[in-house]
C-alpha cells in the first residue's frame, strides 16, 4: 500500500508546474456538476475538497462563489501552489484514506479525479467519513472509473500513476449503503475498447439518519 501512495505523491510532485499550466479552466460538464453540488449551499459555507491539487480550477471556483474551502492532498508541490493561489483557505497535507474530517463540518464535499487514485478497499471507509462530515442534505460530487477492471498504472506527463476504482454500478451502490441518495450520474468519458477505461461523475446527497 505505501508504495502505491508514494508513487502518486512523487509523480504529482514532479508534474505540479505542468499540471498547473494545463488545468486552468472548468469543462462545461464540470461547471454543471458543481452547480448541482452547490445547489442550496449558502455563501460562507465550508466545502471539503479531497484531492484538491493546486486549487485550480475547482477550489478557485468555490472561493469565487463565496465558499470556504478545506483542501486535502498528499502532494507537497501541489499544495504549495494551492496555498500561494488561495492563501486564506485551509490546506491539509494527507492521503485521502488517512484523513478524518470533523463531523457535520461541511455543507458539501468533492472528490474530483482523486478517489480512483486510492485502492478500492479503502473507498467505503473514505465515503463513510465524508458522510459523517456532511450534515443531512449535504452533497458530495465525485468521479469514479467508467468500467470494471483491476487496478493498474498509467502515465501522465511521462510519470506513472496508480489507479483503482469500482465501476459505476458498484460505486453508486456503495454510496447508497453509506447513507447517500443519488442525485445525478453521467459518463464524462465513456469507456472504449482501447486505453480509455471511462470516467463517471456522481452527485449524491447525505440522507437523514
């Protein structure tokens, strides 16, 4: 397990400036899903961003909406850029699977293109912690892999990264079992017969206990 985490941490540290230069704007689908996530969230509310990276573009968008961001990432280089970009927000250096947020502390949470870097055996625990961190009705937006496949490594900017994910049906079932109701789901990138394993977005709402 540690070697898989250290692989991603070292790779994101290595590519942080290139990632920051490339990832500057929200895609139309991302903006639409963030609107669903933030529906009914009042200005000043706290939002948890798991796998926040450099803070651009998602945390930037949240702050522009008048929200307070707590970002969690294991890459010191990515977090350094986030702190420089948005110094008033809260930035925490941690693996997602090790982070325990306080209960009922956040109005919304997001795990965008980050949960699938965590071995799937930890996903239930991560989602349960997020559920505890959200008050009733709080929403979570996340992406998961778009097809069934074993864990694998792939390259980005010539560096290796570890990936693992439940397929969409298993991910939505896990969310429901953890205390969420599904609000919206869609393919962002459908799987193909080639390298593309797919990418699937879900917005879920914390149900009342």
